C-alpha cells in the first residue's frame, strides 16, 4: 500500500496483538475488554467508572473470509477506537461483580457492564487506514505496518440478557473527581496480568468517571 490515510470499511476477525487477555468480570479469554462499573453509593447516587484494556489488538482481513487475498493484519489502538457491541450485565452480588470489585479494589455494592472481543470473532470496522512503513526510510523499515486510525469496530449482537441504562446520562449528572481512582485501578489490573518479564510500555487514556444523581422532584401546580 502506497497511500497514507485511506478511508476503508472492511469485514475481519479479531486477533490478539501480542497475547490473549482475560476479561475481569466474565473471565473469558479475549483480545480486548471494556467495563462500566457502577458503584451504588446511596439509593439516589451512583458513581460510574469506565475501564478498558490498553493493549492494541489486530484485525485480520482476508484469508478465511476472502481466500483470494492473503491475510493482512491491521493494528487497532483501543485508546482511540470506538467499540459498538452489546454489553453483558453482572448485577450487584454476582460472581462477575465480585471479581471486578476484588481486582480493582472497589468497595460496596456495584454493577458491572462488560464488553468483550474474543479471538477469532468476526466483526466489521471502518476508519482511516495508515501504512506506517510508507516513507519510513531504510532504518525504519521494521515499523508497525498497517494501523486503523479513528476506528469504529462493530460486533454482531448477542443475546446476553439485560443491560444497564445507556452510557450517556442526562443533564442532572454531576461530575466528580474520581478519574484518579479509575486510572489507578485499570493500571493495577494491567500490571497484575502482564506475563513474566513483560514490560508495561503503554498506558491507556484515563477512563472517565462521573456520578449519576436521581432527577430532582419539581413542584407540580395544584388545580384550583
């Protein structure tokens, strides 16, 4: 490929960039996981943490799905990728919610919404395809190859039971300074699951955290 920044849309399968990961709630082997952890502080207040695995993963295009083309590996950086998938819900007190609380050090009742991309899973993706080896010169010929920038990755819908409310909250939500807790928790989990001798060479963007408050009760006019 001699072009830099080509807009593409493709069908591919997911593969691990370096090694398989393990999803914190379900325990499934995967190439990528994302969590939304909802801490139930009071009956009307919830604290929400968004956590994601920082390791890049690959899209394998061609081969099995298109035998006339040799398979091509395309790197996806989860820090900049948008993942569209049906999450699974682990309610407060379930094994998955307890596992997340223990792994990240959360206390109290919490619910967990988990998105998992498994190795070999078929998905669709679009974004800007960049060839990092193009024009790199003789001393940079071993660059990382193809990467999908501004990627949107879509997984087929699964019947995984109930899910939490949509991630986008209304105007009644109040921001709280809990980003440090979420960042520390995600990085601690990442370090705990590195293979022996591996180097923690990249950090994901700090996951966002915010509180969700119940809407206020507005006075209603009384009829005469």
